[in-house]
C-alpha cells in the first residue's frame, strides 16, 4: 500500500534497510543513505524552510514511493523501470565500489523519478511555483555531503584515490546529486508538467532508456578508470552489514 506521509515512508525505508542487513544485500547502501536524506528533508519541512510545506511533503512522499515500488517489484521478481533494474542488479555485484552503488541509485532516483514526482505534485500552471522550493532542497543536500563523505571514507580507506582518477568523493556527490542530476530532473518535470499523465509515456520511456544507459556507464566506466576503482575496491570493507550501519548512522 502506498505511503501517505513522510513518517510512513521512513518506516518503509527502515524495512528495506533491515531486509538488506538480514539478507546481506548491497541494496541497503542506497536505502540507508536515502533514509538519512529523507529524515533531513522532513526536519527541514518541519522547521519551515520551504514556502509550501504541504506540497513539499507530498513531493517527498511521491518521490520516495517510486523507489520503494521499484525495490518491491525487483525483490518480487517483477521488472522495475530500466533505470532501477541497472542499479538494483548492480547491487548484486562485488566489483563496484561503495560510491558507485550510491551514485547509480541516485542516477535512477533523481534523473528519472524526481522529475516525474515533481510534475505529479505540480502539474500544469502549478509547476512554476514549485521551482523555489525545488531548489531549496539543494541546501539540505549540501548540509549532508560532508557526513556522507566521512561515512564512505570510514569503510573505504583508499577513496582518496578518486583524486587521481576523476575527482574527490565529496565533489562527485555534490556535482552529481545537486548539479547534473537535479538539473536534469527539473528539465524532465518541465517537459511533463504541461501534459496529461496519459501523454507522459513516450517522454518517460526515453528518459528511462537514457538513465539506464548512464547507469551502466557509472558501473562500467572503461578499463582505465575501472582499474583505479578496483584498487579502491580491494581496500574497502567486505562486511556489508558494517557498511550499511555506517551509512545509516
């Protein structure tokens, strides 16, 4: 049953994290991080940081429900969106480093799901009024970046090698989640908002296809970068429960 409040979303995300801990699944990496983000956004809403708290709560619920639905479909053996299939399949592989798992989940959730959620809660003429609050979420995410970077470094001691092969971990998180992906999400929402939902199919299918392809690139970035990532991976913790717990706290 779909959640009706952020509190219910937090319960559902907690259940995913607990399932992942019991199953020893790396699906729990993204779920743990996302639960922490959801709690931070709830705190910001309760603190009055947004112009329209009720609309932001609805956006958060609709947005999170898409991830929960994808997880439930995948674990039930049913097909989620192509974007989520790439990310959730990737969670079953040993080779990707922790930050690859996190960013591949962010790719599916932000590049595809966020735009759909935004157009759902602010269709047609309501869309323009959402922009200010949509951008205010960036400030909430920025406050979390240092903590997530420290969490990843605790279980991935060679993460500093990213300086040499593509950029610091915190820059990757910031640039991807706050820069590239959220810009793409707003663009998708702008395409969908003027349309009735039955008219979304072609636009959503095209974005899902593109996002899935980008997810594959994130997991398989070419042999040179992959060798650098492998050096990081062999030093990372292989204790899935410990990684989930670190990302959860």
